[in-house]
C-alpha cells in the first residue's frame, strides 16, 4: 500500500532543492511585517484587526476526527481544496514538500500533481488511510503535528498546512515542528479562516445555536486568521521573511439547505460532538433553524445555498 505508517518507511529522502525567493512570486495581495501595523479604520472594533482574542475551544481527539473522516472527505474537503493552488503558486517543483494535517489528502494530491515529492501526516488514522487510497505514491504517516518524526529534520524545501495547524492546541508548537523539518531557506505556508465577519458561511451554525439553544455554545476550535495573529504565530515559531496574503474569498455552494446542515453536522468533528449532547427534539429545532438561516442568507432560486468564506495564507522562511 502506498501509505506508510511507520517512521522507518520514510527515512530515505532526497536532499531538498533550494526554493526561490517568495518576493518574486507573491502578488499584490501580500501583507508584509511592515504593512501589518497599518491598521484600517474600524478593524479592531469589527474584530478583523489587531490582537484577536482566541476564544475558549474544545480540542477534538484523533478518534473524533476518525469518526467523521469519510463524511469530511465527501462533504467538506471540496471547499477547502479550492484554496490549495493559490497557496502552492509561489512554490517550484520538483522539490520535497511536507503536508502537515493532511486530512483526506486534497493538498497532498494537488502538490503531487504539480510535480512535488510529497510526504504527509495527520493525527487521524482514518484520514491517513483515505489519503493512501486516493493518492498512491504519497508517503503518509499517522503523526501528531506537534511532534513530527525526528528523521524529518531539515528534509523539506516546502511545507503546507491547509486549515490544520490553526486547529492545534498550540499552533505555535506545530509551526515550530514544521520549521524543524525545513531545510535552511525552506518556506512554509499555512492557511487560516478569516474572522467571523469574513466567513459568513461558517456563522450559520453558531448563530442558529445562539438563537434556539442560548445555553449552548459552539466556539470554533481554532484561531481566527488575521494579519496580526498569523504574523505573531510565525514570529513565535522563529520564521522570518513573513508574508501574509489575503483575504482570499471562495464561495461554499451546496445543493440544498439540508445538505448545508449535513455538511457541518456530519463532516465537522466539533459540530458532531455538540449534536451528540442534544436530545432528539433539540436537534430537530436546531436543524430547522440552521436550514432557515442558510436559506435566508444564501438561498438561491434553485434551492441551493451559496455563501462566502475568506482565508489568509501566511508564508514564512527558515533562515
């Protein structure tokens, strides 16, 4: 099977190729360290600017992600995959690339198609198995992103983490591990969802819960992306030449309000965990409210739902 689950199977890695300068690759959406201090009027008040507070979050176990892996691949991954090509655009193949928190393999697959030699890892065994089945040739292992295999040190020219490090209990610890795995001059990119104002597609469920179950709470188990927050994280992990791209907006489209509900109820570990604590009547009321809000905010004439969500890409270089 193409998917390796022991560290020894990924030990024979070729020397990484030196990556090109990001300065020649990123477009005018880039926000540099110097620019990030130029706050727009009203940003802080709107929750899109400096020093965003990370809310209390519930960290999901690998077993909980195992439980939703198939539904995640079927219902969620297609949207997160929309961001991958833009994230990879500054990177030049052939080179060795590490995908941390690979999920079911959207980023690893696209990187392999672009000519990179890809190694990938995820804490969820089911996710890793899905990747191995879907993307033959990618070396993938079950690993905690905050404690990557020791033999991966300095092995890679590039690393990507597509909406994964932001869910770690300590994103900075995950970034430090990614940096350890890069060769000198290697570049990492991580993606992060924007603030609530920038992610209307992800506000429907929390707003529905607040409306019909005010005693409950569904906090996102992640940091909210912003120029300040991502820059701080990469500096804490000792990256240099930090560049932030965004906001990059894509549209989440599903066939119906019920499909919108099921995308989160079945494909999101935090949402599924919360729903498991509700009684049947509470779940029915919540589902009706989610479908109502989704229709009001993003309903289309054909019954489908179309709502936007924006992300930021943070690039850092190991110097």
